[in-house]
């Protein structure tokens, strides 16, 4: 096998690994918050309000979390802090997002009306 083919295979494997890591973090259950000091009762309150994943907590505003009965601002801060520790994404610059978007490919429908 040539060196070029080996490098291509390695790049494909790295991309697949990165995709798996992304999907794993995207669908991570909020039960893992218990390992970071969040009370089980608070996790149940989040689930009952429809927030079941770490990504769901990240996308929910502090104000909306405070509106959940039994969750105070202090608890919201603690939950958001724990989610930040769990999440591996962190902050991405516009350039990094742009690089990720370059990896997205488009699928044609074959119809000019839809494209």
C-alpha cells in the first residue's frame, strides 16, 4: 500500500472517530450529571420538563431552567457548570465552525425545483 493511500485511510478513520465522539456527546444522558454533584431529584425535574440530554441543558436558557418548579438560580448555575465540565465541545471560534462546515456534503435530489 502506498504512503498516500495509508494517509487517506488514516484521515478517514480520524474523521469517523471525531463523528462518533460528536454523536456520543450530543446524545449524552443527563443522568451523568449525578457524578458531578447534581441531585437525583433535580435531574428528575429536568427530565419531567423535557430536558433529557446534556445538549438539551446547554441549549436551554437559564431563565427557562429557573422557571422549572423546584430549581433555583443557584441550582441552575451548578447544573450549567457541571454540563460545561462534561461537554467536550467548549467554545468554538468562527474559523473552527467554518472548517467543520466544509466537511458537510450535499445530497442532490435530482430535481431542479427543490435545489
